[in-house]
């Protein structure tokens, strides 16, 4: 069985023409809304138990020197995820605020 941390294109969710990316691709200090968690079994349950569910807003607030893990800010707390976990979470970056 081949193991990869990337999902085939056909399982990447699509939503109303919005540009969805994996959480791993989200740039620092960019706010995004979680659209889908495409992980089954124990991994999917753990991700949801951490509060990463569709509709929640997340922001990348830090990355380790080799970019793994990534620190995320969610409403009320901060957590870190490995990139192999972030690959299963799809987000839509929110428009940047203009001052």
C-alpha cells in the first residue's frame, strides 16, 4: 500500500468557485474559514475533537524552523498540528482587511 500525505485531486473539496487550499498552504497571519476535514477514522475524530470543524476561523500564527509543525489560532486557544494532519483540512482564505 502506498502512503502519501497528499490527497488525490478528485477528493479535494470544491465550493462555489472559492479558492480552497489545504491548511498547510495557508500563509502566516492569514485568516481562513475551515470548509472541510477530509480525514476518516481516528485522525478525523482527533482533528474534530480539537475544534477544527467546518465554519470555524483559523489563523497560522507560527511555524517551526522546518515548517513542521504549524501553530494555529482558533477562537479561544492556540494549537499546533503536523503538516500531515493539516493536509486533510481544507480552508478558504478570508479577504484581507484594509485599513
